[in-house]
C-alpha cells in the first residue's frame, strides 16, 4: 500500500475518493451548537451542514487572520490557561484548513440530532457572509456521507459522552480512539473491520456498552445489579450484591452472601486512578495495575466464555468481524 508520499491505491479509497486507510488519514469532530434567546445551547448541525453546506466556527469579533496568527483576545499560548479551551480548538481548526491542498486526508464529521454527517473541505476558509470578517467563519463543504444515528455504532453516535469531545468545538479523533475510527471507516466504506485482538474488539464498544457488558457478566453469575449505569455518581459506575446463600467467585475475588461491591469500569486504568485501599472491583480494557480485583481484557474474555453475554457482545458489535488469532 503506497501511502507515505500521498500516493493512494484505489483499494484505499471509497467511491468518493476518500482515503480510508493509511497512516496519513485524519478524522475530526466538529461540534455545531448555538445559543438561543434563553441562552440554552442548541444543536444546529442540520442547519449548517445540510442547508447552508458550510462548516462554521463561531468567534465573533475575531478574523481568520487573527486566529491564525494567534493575536486576538484569548488566543495564543499565553492565553489558553485562562480562557476557554475552545480558543485552542479554533486555532487548530484554522491551522488545519488554512490550505485547501491535500484535503483528501482530512475527514470531518458532525453529529446532529438525527444524523451524522461526514464531509471534506470544499473551498478556502472564509467568512460565512462577505464583508463580515469578524463573524461566523469556516469553509464550504463537500459531502461524503450522511447516516441515521440509529444505524451508527454507538461508540461513534455516543462519543460526546466523553467530555473531551462534548465540550470542545473542534477535536481530532486520534489513533488512541480506536473504536471511533473503526466505526468511521465502517460507515464510509460499508466494510466490517476485521479485528483479531480481543482488547481492540472491546475498544469498539461505547462506554455505556462496556458498562452494560460488565453488568451482564456479573448478573450471569447471579449477582444483583440494580442499574446498568451509575451516571455521574463519583468514584464508581456499578453496584453488585450477592443475595444468595453461597459465596460467588469472580476470578480470584470472592463475594460473600449479603456482601456488596462497588465497581469502576474504565477503558484504561492508570495507577493514579487505582485505590489500593478499597475493595472495589475494577473492569478495564488496558491497565498497568496488576491485582486480583483488576479485570483486564483477557480476564473479561475468560469470564465471558461461551455465555449468553458473549452472544450479546457479538450482536452489539455486529458491525465488526472478530477473528481470533489461533
């Protein structure tokens, strides 16, 4: 596959000529929200992308050159600590699209109320209205694809559950967001990604799906789970209790009758998030912590076995082809 010099084979592209593979491909989320008269923020993706066919950022009082040169109020490295992170996002937006050349390796998407829209830069950065240099600015778009949210993998449709993506204006979806990128490629190409590593397989779940998976694993072991999601309760995501007459083993952890355990579910568990003095159960995909109460991808795979929950997992990830090595 020739990709390093910007030379792409037809196999690397979809019918619109969009590069789907290669180390140079980049993906970006553009949030489009505007304040109404009651100052509540409203998702206006449909109005801008579908009607106006324009990818906007809202920084009234700042021109494109001011943002690019980082000399407007709130811009530049000395201002980011004391100003909203969206100023940094605006700088990245302008830097990313300041040159129309080589746009084939940049795919942007916006999540509306009913659809996800994928597009590329169609023309130069400019004010939305001629003569309004300090108003809405952005670029005319070139359509790629639009999909009903209900048809999209939850890892992508629900990605704004991650505050990093929810609070920003413009964010790159970097390689560490493996599941999101696989979902984008799937929606643009129509081809299921083939994954042979169980850790990467789990990364294709949304955070809510991962919590649900853990809850269902514990339920199959006859532990009681009052809710599949803890919401914004600090420090834990799930609660389980043994209402039975006999101890229940989860790996090497024994849960005695009438005993209750708090559970944290994370994509990655770092040492600074691990409380060695607690009796929590930790379920994660990756971790540098090794302890009996920490269950990583390999442990989750063993707990699943050939259970009904494993069948649930396959249905949840029906858009992924999992072929285990060996």
